[in-house]
């Protein structure tokens, strides 16, 4: 009698946002990118959805979180992983209320202690002694650079630096995601080695204080040597998707909102 080999976990990644802190188009800007009719040039704040055998994990929940969840029909959510505490990565957390109601439980949120402190300060009403009815329900889990589990899904944090601010990227299986960095230590790059898919920020052509430029992102992509690299956290100054994407080296593409990747 032949044995049945266990099936490999099925992973589907949806890039739910690829824009900078202001998104694209910018308010009041009429450049070629901000005026583009190409939907790939319309970029919500950067985030990603990882679905493994029906378990949904979101990386970052910025101001566009509600819109992103609706656009991708995410009707259940297991956990949120946060990279850091800036507005464009956490200000959508109030909208977990719908998941609280649907799933009848708090939403598990994984973040470093510094980010957890910011959440407790900004969303003070969630943690008040006398809580207003209907507020979000959050279950905060403090993490560091040590790998951890969400159910049976192993998650490896990746340390990077957003100028002087420490941030976290994440590796889940063959997928690595890191954004809002301008420096990644060599030992942290090693955590991403062997990834089939890498997603990394590439703000613009010119160097920036706290974000990788296009050339710096391509350098990291070369170091990691993933089968496919996608660029995210893209400014309107990088250029039109249809032009820039054609200029990228083999194995590197611009990500866009709604891009799906199956592993």
C-alpha cells in the first residue's frame, strides 16, 4: 500500500498596497504618474496579505486597510504583523472591528515593544479601564528578532533600519517582505537567502535619507538572489509603471496593488 505524501502548504500573496506614506496619486499633484489612467500607477499605502491554506495574515495596516480588505474580499483575518509604528503602517487598526464582530474574538497583532507602546498611546481607548462599546479588540503580542509561530506558520523577523529607526521585515516560507529600509545588515540578508519571492522598497531614483533608492533596492535583490523580486513603497517620482518596469533587470518587477503571487 503506497503512502500519501503530506501536501506542501499552499501560499498566496496579495500585494494590497505599494505606495508611499502619501499614496499615489498625491493630493494636488498633476505629474504624469499622478495623472495616469493606468491602474498600476494608483498606489495605496504599502501592505501585503499572505494566505496559507486559508489562514490570512496581513503585514501592516495603514490608513487604507479597510479599502484594501474590501478590494480583496478578505472576510476573515488570523493576525496582523507590523513592521514599525509610522502612521502609514498602523492607522487602519481601528477597522479591525469588523473582524472582531465576525470572528467573535480580538485580533492578534504582532509587534516590537516600541511599536506596541505606540499602539497603546495612539489607540488609548482600546486599552482604557472603562471601554466604550464597539471599540476594536486587540491582542498584542510582543516580538523581537526571534522566529515565532502564528498557529503552525513559522515567521522569521528580519531586522532593517529606516534611517535610525529599527524596523522589521518578515520571511514566511519562501516569501520575504521588507519595506521602509535604507540599510539591512549582512546577517539579516542571510535570513532572506533562498527565498523564491522577495518584496523590497524602492522609493525613487535618487538616494533618500530613510528609504532604498531604485539602485539600492536592486543591490539588495542581487545579494538575496530570489527567483523573483518585486519593488514596493514606490513614489510618484520613480516614474510610470509601464516605462520603469521594462527597464528593470530580469527577475525584478514593479509590484502593483492587487498583484497576486502563488507559491
